[in-house]
């Protein structure tokens, strides 16, 4: 595969700055979250947004679909939601004088699917997303149906301490490229919201790129060069999350999977493109590592009792694992 050129990257960075500016008019005071959402889209990954109700998670997802000119559908997850309500169901219809079952696509058949309050549905319904998120298709009554491309699931969830929530299964969490935590607004941001918004109204935004431009950006992201030294750092970082592999992982029961390493590599390339660079760097990996790892590490009971969190463990790992190992791998620049 040929590597991205400086001219291509510079042009792409202009489009991505416009996308960032558009999202910043929707969600105030969350520049880091917006940057990571764009990074996740370029990496073709699904994103889990966690935060208390009313912080703008849903508006961010809806605004993203408008700016990218992509079809979006919303699923409000509730305890009585069934798997077929998401994937779709066969419906008995009359076709050419005969009655037969015809598949009616569910809300998963869209480019951006907003899974709102995903952890309020039962584990059985949550698991209906697994095939769609991994393979971009669904199977109903033995027949497989391809989903439209691009396909992203952006899910919101409330903190699990809230009443009526179900923790997501580890297998489903692993399908999310990022888990982002949206925190409360500071006073100045709240004042800006109060001064510029009305209750019950949505911010108006205009599309800023076509589907063809987005497809070009997604393809260009894959052509960002990942040096061997950076790939080695990703491998060592993911390996260090497993018990016995590092000092900080003594508090970990289960570490991150190989899917986490692939996610980290894709996200590092995406971040490099956003910042107008043709090569992914150590700093790119370090910047996106918490979002990739925080939902893929399971702490043991004693660590949780002592007040440790996955965020604190990841922070320790990032300070503990050096950028380069010895001996230094070759292939520092693209061929």
C-alpha cells in the first residue's frame, strides 16, 4: 500500500478542521471529546459515550450525522426492547399472489445508529448488536443481510450506578473502539449554553462534506504510515495490561485483547491525519490509549475496594511503559 502524501494530508486536515468547528457549535466546552469522536469515525470504529443525562451526548451524535450528510437512525433502549426491534423482522406479505415472509429492515440499517441509553436494555437485546458491530451485517432466521457502509454505532450510556441499568457484556464492550466519558460543564460553558440555546430546540448545522469526501478520508487514514517502533510500543502497552506483565497490572484481573492493539493502531493513524501528519507517532498512541483501554480492562475485587479505576491503571501504565524497547526496531520512515 502506498503511503499518504503531505499534500493529501494537508487537504484532509482542512476538511477535518471544518468538521471539528461544526461539532464545537453543537457541544460547547468538550473539544477533547469532539476530537476523539472524529478520530473514532476516521478509524471506522464504534464509540461509547458515557455521562449523566442532559450533557449533550445525543445532540453530538445527531449533529455528526448532519455534518457528514449520512443517514442516521435512533434506537431508544428500554428494558422491553427485543432483538428484532433492532435488526428487523420477517413480515408475512402477499407477493405475486402468494403469502410469504419478507424481511423488513430495522433501525440498524443506517450509516450512523444512535443507540441511546444502551445499558437500559436487557443483555439479550444488547447482544443483538455484536454481529452488526463486528461484521457489518445481521443474520435473521438464518439469512444474512449486509448493512450499509459506512456503518457506525454511537451509543450513549448512563453511569451503571443509576437505577435500571445493566452493565454491558465484556464481548460487546470490546467491539467499541473508544469509551469516552463526558463530564459536567463548568460555569462559563453553562452560561454560554443558557445565553445561546432554548429548551427543546436543536442547534442548526449545515452539511460540510459529501459521502465521497468522507470515503476518501477513511481510505486516506489507512494509508497513514505506522512506524515499526510505534507498532512495537502499541504491542508492549497492550501486553502490559495483563496480570504479571507489569507493575501496574497487578491490580488487573483481565487485560486488553488483540482487538485493542488494532484499535490503537487505527486510532493513532487517524489522530496523525487530523493533525496534518503522514506518520503516526508515540504521542498519538499515548493520547488515544485511555479511550481504547479503559473499557477493556477488568480490575480485580481488591483493586476496586481500594478505590482504583481503569483510568488510574491506564495512567500508570502509560507512565511505566517506555516509548522504545531495546533493541530498537528498524523501519523508522515509510519506504
